[in-house]
């Protein structure tokens, strides 16, 4: 167990909480601008017609047929990205703490933006958007640049291993960085499939990391995480069922990338699967479904993957799935903080 002594300076706490409040207010102010442009420009999300394995997405279409009767705009992730960028540049820009997550968020968001534009225009051969291999290559490119900065400029060469201590891995920190960021970006992207789901879960995860960064006295990162949390609460206000808009890949890629970077900057990579447990569960269910189909002659484990759609398929209302996953995510975030304080998997 850590001999944990936290000296709380009221002014520091107030500043960090203020960043969260400013993130919320800025996102609220940007929302009417986005909705005006989205509804005027017809930024309607195109529903997928094929699964990731190339089959007709019959179960998905049946589950969400009513939702897609009405036009729902996508790319709303622009709202919380811009809010985070504006607040961070205005009062929380730090070379050692906030440059990397901010630029990584913007870079991954740009990839998602182009993917969403292709979706809106109906490109994508059934899945609507950029080809998976192209998205993967671009995300790996962004992660590679971030990994180089992490190693060469921030001079990070070690990771903390549970019950062992610091392990120096030298330049291997770069591929680790790429793996963590790429995996987290995709996990959040896969999770973004129900009204309010990804936004609420990401808010819990970033809130947990704000606490962890504060305990580590990395106040810039704590402020960044609170800014994202505040902006996400504003976004989720409009994204809960029935959603007024969707974050799109611009939002999910940005959130996942930033979350992975924050975990690396706080040296708590092994806590990330705990705090982001639902993201891991969602991505894992999709992976297991694909492997099962390929290795077991087309047999499925779930009615449909990712797992949030499986629960819909067996009769759970969308709102029940979302709220129960929120509860799981919040409990996981608390467990992550407790493990951090106890000195577990840091």
C-alpha cells in the first residue's frame, strides 16, 4: 500500500474544477452552432448494412430500424474536441503534460472527421465510411508520432509494473505507446453504438484519471481530464435517448486516443483496462465474435456484436443497456482509483 499523503491546495482544486466547468459551458455554447450547421448541411449518419465480417447486418437493422427513420446528424464529437482545445489553449497548455494528449486528440479526431464525411456521402461498401485498413494505418501513424514524442521529447523510457516497480524498456516504449493508443481508440469506437453510451462511459474514465493525475500532482493532466469530462457531460445531455446527434468517429477516435495517452502520461497503463473495463468488454466481444465465426465454421457466440447490441437482441431496451453499462463503468472507475491508491496495478 502506498504511504499516501495528499496535500490539497484549495486554489489548485478550484482551478481544476474550473476547467471542467469551462469545458461544459464551452461545449454548451458550441452546440447550437454545430446543430445549425449539421441540420442545414444534412450531416445525417448512414446506418451500416454489413457487419465487419462482410455479412448483411440484418440483426442490427432490425434493432435500429425505428431510430434511423428520422435523420440524426453525426460528427458531434467536434463539439467536445473544440471545447477541450479552446479551454486547454486558453489556460492549461503545458509542454510536459497537455501538449501530447491535446494534439493526439485533434489528430485522431481529424481521421474520424474524414471517415464521417465519407459516411455522410454514402461511401464505404455497406459499412459507410473509410476502409478499416486505411483507418488503422492512419491511427497507427498518429500513435507513432505520439510515441516518438513520448520517448524522444518527454524522455519516458520506463513503465511501472505492479508489485515490482519501474521497468526500463528504452525505445520499446514507442511500440507500447502505439499499441495502447490504437487499442483504446478502437475500443471506444466500437462502444459508440447506443445513445449516450460512449459519452457517459468516457466521462467516468476521464473523471477517474483526473483524480489519479491530481494525486500524482500532475495538475495539467488533471485539468485536461476535467475539461474533457465537462465537455462530455454537455454532449451527453443531448446524446441520451432519443439522441439529437451522434459523436461519430471524429469523437470516438479522439476520446479513445486521448484516454490512452493520459494513461501513459500518468504511468498507469495497467490500470486502463480496469478503468475502461466496459470498453475492453465491448472490443473483446467483437474480437471473440469474429474469431468464432472464422474458426468455428460461422458459429456465433453472441446474437450480435459488440455486446451492447447482444443485450438489445435478447430483449433489453436500449436505455436499460446504456444505464447498466454506465453503472459498470462508474464502478470500474472507482475500483481503478482504489487500486491506484492501494498501490496495485500501477
